C-alpha cells in the first residue's frame, strides 16, 4: 500500500508526464520556468522554497504546499522553520487557510515518518 508521500509523488509524476507529452510549447516553458525559478540565485534554495510554501498556503494550493514541503525537507529545513513559515502564511492568508494548514502538517508528518524526523 502506498503512503501519502508515495501517492503524491506517483500522481504528480504520472500527470506531469502526460502534460509534457502533449508537446505544447507554452506548458513546457511554464514547467521550465518553474523549475529554474527555484535554483540558487540571489536567494538561496531554502529561502525560495519557504517563499513558495508560504505563497502556496496563502493561495490554498494543497498540491503546491506538498511539493514545497517535500522540497524543503530535502533541502534540510527543520520542522521549526517550516512551522514558522506556515504560521506567516496563516497570518497573511487568514483563517480560511486553516484546512490547508492541517493538510500541510499531515504531509510534513508523513515526510518525517518516511524519511526521519527533523529538529
């Protein structure tokens, strides 16, 4: 049985593959821009992931939140840093983001269960 992390990764990979198989220049450029925007630049990757996480929470995109949580975990961000970023997103987004905050906590816990806890 797949866990929450495996399920999300499999679905994302499957659907991204289908989208990119369409050979649509606009979609390919958007995907490329997204990938390149989160590489090292004037801001480090960790900072960019936190910005992506907060923005995704405020915009209430659960898939985006999961993506940035996983990327943040892989970049070595700690639980306290994630919680602080999520608190800013909740402050900015208001109480309407609380259901998304719950799912973010659930996904972070799934990452910790799968890969190990962070401080």
